[in-house]
C-alpha cells in the first residue's frame, strides 16, 4: 500500500520549513512504499577491486560507470556511493536518487592488526554544495559505524552530528552498522545485530543497514525479528551479502521483509557483478519484492524478462 505524504513520520529534528523536502526525499527513495531498495555502490573502497574483477564477474564491472548505468536503467530506490564518484559521473546520470556515503575504509588493515576506524571524508554541507551546484537528486547521506571497535566513540559522535545536520536540510539518513573489532566474537550474533539496530534508533537514523544474523539451529528470519523490533521507527535493511544464486537470494529477501519485518535491502555484489542487462533485471526483481510485495515466483519472472516492472508514483527526490 502506497504511503501518502501525511503518513510519513518526519523526525522532530527536521525543521518545519523543510518537512516537504524530507517527505519528498523519503517517498522518492522508497518509491512511495516506505521500503528502501538501496543499490550499494560503495565497495570500490570497502573491497577494493576484488569485487569488480575476476572469475565469475562480468567484464562490465571493471568500469565504475557500470554502477551508474545500472542505477539509471533499473527500478531502484536509491544508489549509494562516495561523493567523489558521484561527482565524476553524476551530471550524466542526474535522474538517479543518490545516497552519499560520507565515510569508507579499505580492508587492507585487518581486525587482527587494529580495530576498525572509519572517519568521515566530507561533511553534509559539502554534499549540499554538490546537490545545489550540479542539480543532482541527492536524497540522503550514509555513514558506517563499527560497533565494538575501540574507536566506536569517535564514529558514534560523527554519526550523531551527521544525522542532526542532514535532517536540518531535509535529507534522509542511512547508517551501516557492523559489530566488528577484537572485542567482538561473532559479528552475526543475533543479540549484537539487535543491539546495533537499537543504537541506530538512539542516533535518530531513518534507516540502518545490518548483516543478517546467524545462529546454529535457528531460522535467520525468526532470530532477525528482535532486531527489527529494537530499531523501532528506524527502518532495518539487510546487507545483500556475498554472491549467491538468484532464487535463493530472492527467497531470503522475501523472508527478511515479510517474515521478519525488515523495511528493505541494500544489495551490491549480487547486482553489479552481472552484465548490464542482467544486472538491471536483477535490480527490478529485488524491487518487485521490496517495493511491490511480489512473490518469489513473480520476481523470478521479472528477472527472466518475462514480466516488465514499472514502479508508479514517486521518482526523483527533491533537487
């Protein structure tokens, strides 16, 4: 069921003067559904070139523009990437809804060597400069926190300041929160994932991206419910994870949303490692479930190209 403008819960930190901006951005990136289909394109830093070249990866994926071609050609909610990459390609893909990732780090320094720390590269005001100067549909900002790191206080502080400032401009916020560090025994422990979702709510974020929990002998869709409850009004979206076969991916996605109560997904490798035309169909299949609530079989028909997907209603965010 489509959301109306009046049904969007606007955070109290959003000034009255930009309620319309926030509502427009929220409806744009959720395509009027309240659920977020986030195409994640921040891995060129997070995973370096490992996810973009090699066996089983389409040659298309070696070119950064492949990400933008997918985002422009598919029915998605928003495309998340770093400000610099958006600056390089954004004018050619101005109709895409963007979430600007404000921090990132490479995987070269492992957790066994040093607890993770990812500081912001740019601030919200610089994001707004690009939005105004280039006329791009930048609808929100994102930030990663490594909960449990000895440096978590620094990242929590930066996240709080970013969310406050972003809401002053009517931008939507997305946190990536991963329990990670030498003090963390199991990054996918259900209680830790639920705790991370609660932290996102305390920071006032609109959405939080977390890993799907794992526990021996338990169904993930069942042990994920406490995390969704812990987040409250902060919408929980699940990381897409490593590449897997399409039906298994879509089945898991539908369970996350319609069994556990998640409000979307954030998918990278399972989309961009495919050739362009297939990647677009994969995005559309994901949106068929996330936005339209279709069954796995219906989404598979979209992926196969047998059923077209056109999302009605809200498109671009507020320029």
